[in-house]
């Protein structure tokens, strides 16, 4: 694996998989179509099957909360 590929992979593991997901969980928006509730393909690339399952369960829960808030 080339150095550039390793750097990109590291960035995805740190930024997309950890920091960005943590940030999106801090405050769930009222808009269920907000960017923070979209599937992040770069984060998914770095996840194993268990992490993907947990990610999609969390994403679905946050979308449901946002949907309920948009109806208020």
C-alpha cells in the first residue's frame, strides 16, 4: 500500500469514522434530511460488520428522532 493510500485510510478512520460521527451524535437536528443523517460511505469503508450494524442502528434511531422532532 502506498504512503498516500495509508494517509487517506488513516484520515477516514480518524475523521469520518470517529470525530465526524461523534459530532453528528451531539445534537440531532429537527430535519430528518440533514447532512448529518446521511449515510457516510467513507466511514463505512473502515468498518467491520459489527461496526456497520451498530452504525446503521444508530443512524436509523437518529433519523427517527429527527422525524419526530420535525412533526412537533
